[in-house]
């Protein structure tokens, strides 16, 4: 019985400690989900203005990006396509937003899936289009960076 008591005590301690560990991990994931959500919405606001600083912060250097038109490229191509210094005093030609956001965190990796809402404000091209987007993020040097991206146009139903 003397040998059994320490084993039972150890098991009891382990059972008590496990729920606390699970709760701590759950809270950590919630914090990371909040960070990723904020990153996403900040990115969409900056992307509406073709802000190079916003794109530079969001995309990893080794990004693999598959666009809704079927092209695949990386961060350099995205950065080269930006207009330069954004003028936030005027309404952007395209405003981006998101809904149906789902975020799963796996240690230093995360998947962010959402429906992208693109509102076009250019004369002759007004309207809204929707896309499903899925981004894979990795936490590098304390910052989340998108390392892979997939965009799929959602067909418009008449």
C-alpha cells in the first residue's frame, strides 16, 4: 500500500493538471485567433488602397499565391503590382471586406478561411463580387505571415 499511494497521488495530480493545461492552450489559441483576425481585417483595409507596407507585413517572402484567375505567383509579383504610396483621402476603386471567417490555430501554423467581399467603385464596374479565400499562416519571429494563399471566385447567381 505504501508503494501504491505515491502512484495514486501522481495520477490524481496529473488528472487535476490536465484540464488546466487544456484551458491554457485554449486561451492561447483564442488570443492567436484574435491576432490573426485583426491582421486579416487590417490587411483588407490596406489592400483596398494598394498599400505596399500592408502587403509587405502580411505576405511571407516565400509565399505561394494562387489567384482566382488560376495564376500562381509569389510575394515579389504582388509587390511589383502595387501602385506606390496610397492616397487614403479618396475612396478606393475596390474596397475589401470579409465575412464567414474561420480560423484554426495549430501551434506556429494557422489556417484562415473566409468569404472575401470585393466592392467595386470604378464607374462602369460598380458592384460586388465574392471569393472564397484560404490562407495558411506561419508564426515567424513572433509575427504571423501568410505562406500560402488560395482564392476562388464564387459564381454570381442571377
